[in-house]
C-alpha cells in the first residue's frame, strides 16, 4: 500500500480488542484446554491492539510493520493445514440414483 497516510491497519483496533477479549473468555479457555490440553496464547492480540492504537495516534512505522508481520503470520498459519475434504471437479456418475439401490458396487 502507498504510504503518506493512506495505509490502514488490516482490521480496526476494536477488532483486535474483541479478539483478545474472546480469547481470554472462560468459554474459549475451556474449549482450548479441552481440545488441545493447554490454554490459548492471547498475548499477540493484545500486542496487535497496542500497535494499532500506536499507529492511530502517531503513525509509527514500527507499529505498522509489526501489524503487517502479525497479519502475515496469521494468514500463513491458516494456510498451513490442508482441507479436510477432497474437493470434487464434478458430481459422481450415479448422483441421480436413490441411495443404496441399484448402485453398482
């Protein structure tokens, strides 16, 4: 993005704050502990919120770079896992047949 005041954080500062609040919530803590055996690390959301506020107040290049780096890391983390289901290019040949009847085995 072009510098000179046109750059905006990828999310609003309130989004970072609400993500942090959600992460620290008892329901999310319980879910993560039950699923992964440990509490989630919510510190990055709080750091991002602080950097976003710093960017809004003083247009700090360090805050901007930190936010961009953090968002890139989040995107890479999401892309790390393959989809659960294999996507089809077309429907099965016998998609119109009733289930369990006259289906070749």
